[in-house]
């Protein structure tokens, strides 16, 4: 198939990890399909990037500065995509942000956040989400031929009558890169917490306080929690170093207030790690009792008696359920046959 993707996150412009982030779908699609991507840069130009198996990805950029005032960058990406769309078999806006000018009923888009599902405390973040919904997301809901959601709580939040063209397709993970076979670190006795999005800071603090004999390595969290002698903070970690941290950790701990898809959960699953997490929507789409430990089963937040689960089972479950090859196969179905009005599809 000739596939056109639109994204404001790509290898040349994004804070997202090169080996995680939803844009990895494009690189895996390039292995068997003719792929073009529209994104942004500091000038308009066209170049070839490299996808899975070394296959080329044609990248076309629109010009944008670092600031995206009133979503001008995202709208510009959608306008460029609209001019190119007739030449392609399918059009997929990886984020609903990039759909504004796309022709109605001619594209697929993926929703990652919605008001009422994610909960921000900072006023600027709450304003951003409000504007995003009213300027971009409502229009995307109306105009998309098919809507994918990366969690079932997002799917439930899709308003009628748009629910009938929406489906749950999980976020993927690069199980080739996030592999314990590529790590040299031997298992250690520390708890690892990666990422700040949706984090339940008071609950993480309670775990640290309740387990003074355990070291907690916390990656990417600002501001830091109250000081404890058993905590260590790391920032600006490369993917390769993060892979080593996963390999050495006894557990990944993710106390969360809200979740949709969570890259650190997927990465840890791919590394065969046991995850201690909140039993909340968005997490239960990716974890179950065989692949994780839910916090509500731990009395007094003690980690003393926890034994890691079967790492081989966890990794194989992840490959079977969340590898990009599996996720791409689900998207190819809706590229070829948009979600029917009666669809209530969920991913097992």
C-alpha cells in the first residue's frame, strides 16, 4: 500500500525517544509498504529517512519555528497532507492534532489524550488541553473515517455519534530494541520509576517511605519528591542506558493517577520486567495478574515479600500483544476497511 502519515513528532524534531513514541509505527510500516511522512522543520524540504529493514521513508517538511502558537504548525502539517492525500491508498494522522485540513471521511487518526481522561494540574497544561479539544479534536472526531484509541478509557470517552467509528488499538513497543538479550547489566536490588506523566507523587512517596531498605532510581521526574536517603534521580538518559536500567531493576514501579498508553510500562514489559502499578483504566489494557502486580494487593505498600513474575512469559506476552508488527496489522485492517458503524472491537 501507499501510506501517508502525518505527525508533529519525528526523528528530526521531537523530544520522544528514537526507539519509543508512536512514530515508530511509520518505521515498521516502511518495511513492507511505500511510506511518506509529513512533519515539520526549520525549512521546507524533502529527504529520505530509514525505516525498518533499511527501507526508505520519504519525509516532507513544512516550515515552523519552535513555538506552535494556536496549533499553526499542526494545521500546516494537515494542509500539506491534504494536498498529497489523493495520491495515497490510506492517510493516517498519528495524532489527532494533525487532521485539521484533511478531507472528511478519508483518513484514520489516533487519539492519545482527551479531557476527562487525563488530568493536568498546571493551568497552562489545562488550557492547552481545552484549546486542543475545541480547536482540533472535535473536528477530528467529526471528520475521521476511523478513529483508533490507545486505551479503552479513551474509547469510552469518545462522544456519540463518533463512538461507532472508533476502536481500541494498543500503543506498540519495539521489542527488538527493548530486549534483555541486548543488555549487559546484571539484575540488582533497586526499584525503577521512569517518567512523570500521570504519576501519583504522594503514592510513590509512600512506597519510598515504607521501604527504607530498597533503593529507588527515579528517571525524569521534576520537581523531585521530598528528600529520602534511598532515592536517586537521573535525567537525560539515552535509550541504551535506559535499557540497562531496566535490565538491572528488580521491579518497575508506576503509581499513577491516570493513564492511557505508557511507554515505560511497554518498555519494561518488553524487557520481561515485573511491574507494580495502579489498577486504573489505561493500565489494565496492558497489564494483568500474570504480567504485573497491582498496588491494591500490597498491604502497607511493602515490597518486602514481592517475587518477580516469570520474565519469559512477560516478554512473550508483550511480543504477541504489543510488538509494532502486531499493532501495524491492526491498523492495516482499518486502512483497508474503515471501522464499521457496528464495531465494538477491542484488542485481546
